[in-house]
């Protein structure tokens, strides 16, 4: 099994009360990204199938 966001135990789908807080979240790096002011970047990446399916750690900055 390849390593990517879709196979990680800390990636989960969250049903929020609003569309803006519904979607995939990564519990491993959420707080770290939020503290760095990059939470929206993380959520935008996790919404993309191509990003979640890439062989990589749960979160990597895009080059």
C-alpha cells in the first residue's frame, strides 16, 4: 500500500455546520499549520484528490 494522505489514520472527513468547515482534515498537522497561519492552505490542499493521492507524508509544502 502506498503512503499518501488517503491511507493515513489521521486524515478524516469532518461534517461541519457550514460548508466552510466541512471537508478533509489532518489531525497530525492541523495545529501546526494553524499556528503558522496556513490553515486555509492545508484545507485547500486536502480538498484536491491529486494532492491526497500523491506518495508523500500527510503534509508537505508544495514546491
